[in-house]
């Protein structure tokens, strides 16, 4: 069984709110130690909820298998395009290295 932030986020948020309410009741009954514990728990659950919160439009830090395969395909395509560009550059360099006489289309004129 894996840890699912989508399930634990609302749980952590609710626990934070419950502890804030508990801190209010503890303060109302003049129990500062009890209230301090509830405040600390509310803060801890709040930070945990913030860390588990789903991010909008962003991908996770570890891309899935599909994203990795898409990146590999893109890199392969870029390598192919680079290879073609290098071949064209080599061809252009060979043409420029030849003299002007050898580049003529019709040498009889």
C-alpha cells in the first residue's frame, strides 16, 4: 500500500482545524498548558497539510514513465536533427573548399 497525499491532505487539514478549536476551548477553561499543546499540534498538522497540498498545473518532482519516455523520444529526435545539420555543414564546407572552376554546372561555357 502506498502513501497517497490526496487522501492525507484533507485529514491533516481537518486535524489542524480540530486542534485550533480545542486550543480555543482550553484557553476558555484557563488551561494554558493544554492550549499550548493544541496550538503546537494545530501548527504541526497545518504544516503537514501544506506540504501535502496538491499543486496546480505543476508536475511532480519525479516524472512518471510516460514523461520519461517522451523525453527520451525528444532527445532522440534532437540527436537525429543534429546529425543531419552536421552532414549539411560538412557538405557545404566541401563545396566551399573546391575552387570556383569545379563548382560550375556547365564546364564547357
